[in-house]
């Protein structure tokens, strides 16, 4: 189900993404703020499981309440929680299945299963192809290590209009810019691209400067010096015969005239991040001084430079790159609200694809791995003889919140389904037991291998670690000291300096 969020500015957000929802919620309770922070941390770390981590942390706190009321010391509960966490992570790693990162068909199936509950599940095939193509484009190897930086080198551009099927991954970069002068070329095949981050105009003083001139000749000399400087830096650029010049700063009218006269197209005031993506895509180097440009700084990897009008705006496309290590994902759709939700779903798909390629280990989804870990922890707790056995077993009970929530969301009879699933994992399923989970559409207990629902191991282990650590931190709190001032007139006798202790 989707949530409709109305923020303070009056804008609407339609989503079922846990991080997007919690980010918009305004809470004042410090414990609730800590839970919200969990979702943001999970999103930054692995990009998935944002809802699960908040639900699991809340359940861990809920099952700890009876122990606190029974005067069991929080340190004992926390110690049992961490012991259960270590055992849960160890069991999950043993149950994981190693995946061949070059098997495209399996990769697509796994990414599709991770976005099957999202708003865009009808177009999951399209999103999966886009996500895998983008991740493989930006994959790079540095000093023997595989690096995939989707946040920096994958830019998502949303253009309202068209159909969802028109969305695609560009083998290059798209900029929301037009050429600076109308008489410049808007289409160049195999352009020589030069990137600079210095202004192509007369250098201005860093502070306010006044120049007093007493003679007309002095004014002409000042203008001549400015013209000579601009002519010199343009000459440095033209010496390397560029077809396209992109700068992060401004360009003077004189420089534009000289560059247009030399048939060079210019795009100015480009963001630093966009310039970095263009540099990776075309194989260029961003230069800071025009006098230091060498031939190797010029990018020749682009196949086509073209400025196209989409709707009322002009967009620059640099495509057909030979080895694009950066890309732009172009999303089309009916409205901005739809496109915003598509982007959130795509970001989840990108993170899942990145996690699979970096850590190719998978575990069964549909609550199967949580129930398998819960069954293992329950059996393990029977071997413990001290007081920590009860909170140790409570962690197993808390993990069952994931399949229970799945059963609730698909309208199944929760108690009956959970009982059947618990029976499978308690020995009724044999060696195949860890693979049984809940079908998110029908609510039935099925083999996740048959259904093709898998999740990255790193997402599950990170979810358990984050939830247990957050719950342990909150359980260790025995008092709240507030630094907020009391409202005037509400304080007790004696004042006390304006601070209160709760």
C-alpha cells in the first residue's frame, strides 16, 4: 500500500518507501528520532531494507519490555541480543547461495524480486534492465578492487510526458543546458570535447576595487588589456582544435564571439558533478588553466553531441561514447508524482544491482531467511542455562515480525500461515526448510527458489546489525535529561536555572 504525505510546503509525496516516509515525518520523541535515523543509515549503507530495519528495531524493543518490567538488568538483555546477533549473522552467511555475477538472467530475476512490492512492479522488466545497464556502465576497477559509485556517476533525469517505455539509459551524459549562442552548432559527430573550470572572462578582483582614470588613453589601455587577456586564453583553447567547450564558470561576450567565429560550441555554468560525469564519459580531463592544456586533456570518446528540444526546454545529449564510465538515466512518465516514485524505485533497483555485483551472495526472500534464523536461534537458546536464554529466544520471536507483516499485507490469515511456516522451519521441511517463505501476492507458504525471490545477503545482515544495535542503545538508557528551557510561568518554586530533568 502507498502512503500520501503532505509536507509543510504543501507538496505531495506518494510512496511506500520506508526512508521516504520517515524522512517527512515530524516527531519530537527522542527514541522515535533514533528509529527514523536507522532508516536513513540503512538507505545510505545498502540502499534497501529501510522499512524492515525500522519494523525490526521496534519489535526488538517490544519483546524486551517484559524483561525490563521483571527487573532484569538491561545489560543482561543487551548482552543476549548481541550474542543472538552474532549467531544470526553466522547462520545467514552459511545459508547464503553464491551467485555468478556474469549470469545476466539470474541477476535480472533477483533485482526484479527486490522491487516486486514497489509501485512500479508492472514495469519491473524495464527498471531491471535500466538498473543493471547503469550499474555495469559505471563499474570500474581500481588497484584490483571493484568500485561502483552509482550516486556520483549515475544521474537520473526526469522529463514529464511520453510513456514509461521511453525511459532508457544513455551511453553518455545528458545536461539540462543549451549552447550559449544561437549561431553555434547544435549537432556534432565525433566531437573533440574540452572541459575547463576557469572563467573565460577578464579576471575580477576578489574584493571591491575602484580604479580612478584621469585620461581617456588610460581607459582605452584598460579595455585593451582586458581584450588582450581574453584573446590570449581563447587562443590557448583554439590551439587544440576543440569542437565543444564546456565550462563551469562564465564566458564573456568577446570570448563567445571568438569561439563562435572558430565554429566552437560552448556550454557554460555547468555543475561540477555534471562536468565530472562528462569527463568520465568522453575520456577528457578538466583543466583549471588554459595555458596548461595538453592534447591528452581533450576528450575524443563521444560519438555524438546534440542539443534537442523536449517540451519547452533544450537538453544537451553527449552519447555514443566508446567507454562511458558515467551515464544518465532518462525517465519519462505521465506526471511529476509518478516520476518521483519511479525514481525512488529505480534507486532501490540500482542499490540492489550494485550490492549483487560487489557481494554476490544471496539468501531466500519472502521472510524465509528471517524464519530460518528464528528457528535456529530458538533451538540454540535451549542449550543456554543462564538467565540470558529468555532474551536470546526473544530475538528469534522478534525476527518473525517480517513474515508476519508480509502475511498481513497480502490479506492472508496470519496465524494459520505463520503456524504452517513455523512448522516447515522447525523440522517439517527437512533440508529444504530454509528456503520456504511467504508469497507476497497469495499469502501461501512456498519454496522461494521456485518463486525466484532472492535478496542480497549484505542487506539482510546489515538490517539485523542496525536494528539490534539501535535497540541495544535505547535499552541502555535509564534516564532522559532535557536541555530545553521551561516556558515562562510553568516552572516550580526556586527557578532552578531554567532546565529540567525528566
